[in-house]
């Protein structure tokens, strides 16, 4: 199957696409129905061959597995353990059981005592969260282990862990009660205005279907009543070998891994009769157009139209995929039309899109948009008019060609790099396809299938596909946001029907466009060349002072990472004009003198070309990852952005829209308040690190930005870094014709000579307030230090941060049970003399603030006494060593240092001693340093709680 066909559409903070289901009672214990995810492989049902590099197998007990050898990264492996048990399988009186049980998997089993699992994995080099984690969805539970090496000790322990998860969990009452607080805290953290709106909206769309009654995390009431017996019953009922799938991809001998799987899992047996699956066959009822208005000042404005029609779901045959290919192209073309409309200066909406999902209970047709200035009518008008135009007039060849070019390019890149995929990517792909009932074919077969589809497809097929899926669109219409009290449900219905009666307008005739900027002057000549043998980095200087740094690797075939640093950054903006920094970060919306930014996707269809320009403290930066054959086009676009910027009105318009939307909900959650104020407060109210009043952002003007930065576009230093698999002469020629052809530039960046100042405030306790739920809050504690910046000291500080994080997690989660994820931060900026601080924070019910604060103070007080142990150091050292080794084999982890090989050669130099430092750092080293940290007399505390007035 073509993975490209599974294109997700993001629904923002409101809607998540959920598998529809009927309202049948899952407690029905009738004979289990046939289920391809239990009884057969998806590839048994269709004439599609799975990837031949993957070995599929099934044990006598019914457990299935997939193994594939992959040597990227070398000596590593990715393991995914899938159980067909999720919120779907719970009863009405046990909501949240599947998720609670996943937590208990880390809290003790027959051979792994409670509290030992995470520590043991860290000693093997797995970082908690990044390398060892789990998740629960509506239909499944999945455990993840990323192994930093594949020696027998690590592999055997990983398999032991999963075998323990299978049927050896203890689920003791005391452990359940301790974990209850953690699960409740997780539920509390996400129980905000956005989730409330989502649940009410889903109830409107789906009525009483099962997923409305099955929130993955449960409810506060259900989580209070779940006990050890309920968890154990669910565990024994659904954690069964025939409901499991183990995927392992890595650098190992497949025969050896298969033998280990057989030895470890063959004695896992099912107890009792197999549970019945809920009957999900009932379709959504057909409904007339309905409207629902939901007022809440804490959520963003949005309008969504939803409709379900008869299901076209079927086995993933090639014919089925061809039909989906047509549907995806049709909806993509409509979305591009809508996007062009939203980018016009006079557009009355900020965003819009359509989507079509195939579901067994009824295919879903969705159109959503974001109004501007409360003009919800415009969302309905634009979306429905585009749908009607496509239905009546169809599509144009130029539109089809653009979409197909993009899809095929992605498929071709995937095929070219199939031998350069990471094991994590392969394992996730196999499991993702399987869990969706699809066949995990190879990238090469995917490309071949796409080429067959392209060959047999006519424009009429795309027209027919859209008419089939969007004819007779009679949706349920949801409008949410602030100040819609004067809008009724019937107003939405009336507006839709009025638009639906209008005659459709033909689309604009599409003509092929050429990029206006091809020549930038005579190609630059190289006047200087240096080569660093230690890092195999070549540094070239063109006669206009542009620098090019190259490092050739074989990490990924025909693929490069590139960064272009240009001019001086935000530090040159006067304090009284800090709003221009925010405006500058959306500079790309301004397009070019001869092109709006929306032209670029059309002009460069089928190519990896972007217009992203980033403004940071030091300079402007472009960056991308692409095939070298697209490099010259990408460089032309970036060079044109700096030599012929458009400063078009849509830049300011789109920027203002975004700022207004942000300010509407910025105080809705503790996290939103923290992002505005915490960094600013800990910089002694320096407004460079906080959020300015809305008026200042709206008053920011492109002309003021231009007055400061146009000189940097014209004269600022330029340094380019390229890392990857490329032809050297081709790369040099592309740079010479673009940035190398510009007039002479300033030879050096100026930032390194700038001394930044920052001051930490005096000890204090600051209270901030949010507008969300009363039982939600956040507390932040910081201990400043005055150490001058030093690279080695920074690395030691990072070790101390990780050790503090481990201690906080063990105390807060395992001992106190008040949160799953306390945070520990380290702020220690280079080029800022004598400024830094450690911080720790938690988002939780304010009733736990005192416990958290007392625990944090106690832990750092112990660390000041020099009680860091060698085992704690080792638990941080092993994951750090593995991360460092992995970073040596990834282009993305080299390109930053390579880009500054001339202007900041010390960045490369710092990579030299990292491994030795990590291996030799001792507990004594850290204890000496920590004794001078965490001064209790300098502690600064910030609390965030709900406003006094009712938040209901």
C-alpha cells in the first residue's frame, strides 16, 4: 500500500479524527467475530505482497511478530509491542481502565520490582520518555522501547520487560492507589476548555456512538473507583497472545532474534474464553442540516461542517487504493484553491480546508475554517462555494499535475532512501499499517503502484471522485468561540442553505508560471579554500565574501541538509521596537516583488522548495532537507527573498490575524500564562523575554522592519553549511550562481562581539492567574547562579539537571503520586555573563503546590550536601553516550556546527572531547559543583492559579 495515501488532516485544538463505532454494548459476550487484526494478516486478504525484507511469524499461542534487519543506526533496534486493548474495550463503569493499566505496567511485575524498571533501562542507555514509553488509544495499547545497542544483555532485558507486561504484572492495591494520583493529575492537566469543546462537538456529530462514551483517559469519577481487581480483570481478559503483535527492527541477526522471541513468549497462554469485540457495524444515521453554536471565551473561533455517508471501506486492494488516490488528489486540489483564497489580502477567513475519511461506519466529509473578525458567514460561503465549484466544473490538468508531482516526489524520495531509514521509522511504519488493516509494502513497491495509478488516471476520474464523495453535502455545522451569543443554531442552517442555492462560479483558469528570478549576477569565484581534516569539513570563500562549508556523508542517499545564516539578528532591534522581532518571524508571508508566496508551490510542484526564513538572536536563517537536484531552485528562492522581498500587504494582515487569535486564548490555561511571563520575570522583567501588549504588535509596521533589516539583506555576512550525499561541483556551482553572485557582503558577523546583559530578580514569590479551570495550576521554582559561561561547566550542569529530573520524577510520581511529568530546566545562555538558573515546575491541582515545593526544596538541599551517587551518574551517562554516538551519524546533527565552521569554529571543536568527557565525568566532579548551587536564600517562586471569579 502507498503510505502516501494515508494523508492526515490536522484539525487544530478542537477536533481529533476518531474511529467511528456503534452504540452496541461491549459487554455482549457472544461468540467473537472475525477480526483481521486477530485471526489473519492484512496481507492474507489482498493480492499485495508485504515488504520482503520483513519476516512475519506467529507462535503456536497466536502471538504474531514481524522482524526486519536494519543497520541505521548501527547496533541499535526499535521494538514496538501492540495489544488490541483500548478504551473501546472498557465497560461504562470502568472508563480509563486501559490507560490506567498501561501505567501499572511500569509499577512492578513478578521479576521486576516496583521502581526498578526505569532505572534498569537507564543503566542500559534508554532515556525515559524518549526511548521507553507507552500509549493507549481508542482501540489499542502500544509499548515502545528504543534499544541503544543490540548486545544480548540489552535485547534480553527488553524482551523480559515485554514478557512481564504480557501476563506477569502484579497490580497490587498499594501500587494502584499510588498511581491513581498520577493518572488523575494527567486527566486534570488535559481537562481544559479545548477538550470540553471537543467532547461536546463530538457528541453533536456522533450522537451516542461508543467513542463518545469512551474517553481514553477516563473521567475523574471513574478513575477514583478503578481498583486492582478491575484492572486485573481487564488485564487477564484482553492481554492475550492472539491479540498481540511484536515488531522489532534493528541491526541484528534475524534468525537469532526470532529464536529469542520463541523462547521468551511461547509459554504465554490465554486464560479463559476469548472476549467478544464490540459490534462496530452500525452506521451513523442520515441527518438533515443542523447547527450548533458553542460560546466560550477561552477557545479560538472555528467553524466545522461534518457529514457522514455510506461507507466505501474495503480490503486494501490495488483497486481500492486507486480509488483513494483519486479522492486524495481531488480534496488536495480543493484545499489548494482554498489556501490561495485565504492568502489574499482581502480574504475574510484565516484558514479553510476539506477532508474525506473512509470509515466502516460511514465515510466522513469534513470542511472547516477559521473566521476573521467573527465573520462566520464567510467560512460557510467560501468552503461551500469551493465545494460547489469543484462539483460543477471539476478540475484542471495543471492542478492535477502539481499534486501528482508532489506525491510522486515524496514516494520517489522514500524509495531512494529505503535503505537509509531508521529502525524506529521502519518499526512504526510496520505497526501503523498493520493496526490500520493495511499491508506494509516496500517503498519501492509503493512507487511502482503510484506510477501505475498515474498512468491509468484521467482528469475525469478526479472529477468523478469528488462528485462521488461530496455530492449532496448536508452537514452538521459547529461554530465555537467567543461572543457568538447573538448567533442561533438556526442561523447556521439558514446561512448554509442560502449559499447552497447560489450558482457556482467557474474556477480561475490556471496557467503555468515561471519563477521570475533566475539571474543574480555573474557566478561567484572561489578565492580561498580551507580543509579541516579532523572533521572533514571543507570551507570555501567566494569573491563576494560569502562562505560555503561542506561535509560529505553517506548517512542518507541523495539527500542533504542545508542552513544559510545571513546578516545580524534580533539583537540589533532597539528595545522600544521589540515588536518588530515578532513581525519579522513571519516575514515569509510578504512573498516577492513579482510573486505572492502562494505562487511558490505551483511553480515548484514536485520539488522540495520552501520559503521559510527564521529570525533569531544572531542572524536570519534558512534551512531545509532536500534532494541535491532541487538545491539550485531552493537557493534561487532564498536569494530572491533577500534581494527582492515583496513586503506585500498580506504579510501584515496574516500576522495581525495570528496575533489577535493568540491573544483571545492566551490566558486560558496555566501553560499559556507561563509562556507569557515566567521567562520575563526571571530576566528581571526584561520585555525581550515576554509577551508585549497586543497594541504594540498591531502597531508594528513592515516599513519599520525594513528600515532596520534591509541593510542586512543587502550587505550582511552570509555563511552556508551543507551536509550529506552530493556532487561537490554541482553544489558549488549552484551556490556560485545564487548567493555567490550577489554584490560584495560584509565579511564577518558582528554578534560575537556583542556583550548581552541579563539580571535575575531578587528572591520573591509572584502570583499569576489564568482564566481556566479552578483545579488547574502551575508552580515554578528557580535557583539562580552567577557562573561565567563555560562549555565544560555547561555539560556538567546538564548532568546535574538530569539527575535532579530523575529524583523529582521518582519522588513526585512514584512516592507522592501527584503528577506524571515534573519538569526540570537549565537556563545558561552563552554570551551572557554571570547569568543562569536551574528551575523545576509542575502543572497540577494547586492543592499539591505545597507538597511539590517541599519535595523540590528537600531534593536540592540533599544535592547541595554532595550526595550524588555513581549509579545516578551512570543512569544519565549511558543515555547521553548513546545520544552522542547517534548524533555523529545524522546530517541534521552536523549541519549547525558545519554552517558556522568559519564564523564560530569552536562549535566544531566542542564535539571533539564530548565522548571522553561523558565517559570520565564522576560523581565527585558533580558533587563539588552542586555544593555551590541551589542557594535557598535566592529561590524565586511563581505560582499560577485560576482567577477568583468562577471559571465555570
